[in-house]
C-alpha cells in the first residue's frame, strides 16, 4: 500500500527510481518477495473504490471514470499507471 501511495505522490518517473532504491536497501537485509507488487497495488485501488462506493457514493462515477484506464492498461500490459 505504501508503494502505491508513493507512486501517486511522486509520479511514474520518480517512482521507479525510488522503488529501485527501496528494493536495493530491502535486499541488503531480506530477500525481495517473488510476487509482483503491482497486483497488490491494483488491489489497493479496488479497495479505494469500494471505500468510495460505501462512504462517498456521490463521487463513485467520477472515480470510476478516472480509474478504469488504470485497470485497462494493467490488463493489457501488466504495467501500473496513474490516471491521466
């Protein structure tokens, strides 16, 4: 979840550099998990949409419109992007 927050805060270009630095530091102490982090990040985005649907339904359609391209790109390429 923290890595998705980082991506959303710093943008795609800076994120990759920071993720690589984080991974290098992590691997100095532990083995990096084999499971791809992107699937967890997509799950976090779904969780956010669920929260909006439950607690702020008036914003759900706008949130879906901005989020659907993220899911479509992920499905087609396996890459995680930010809303345009």
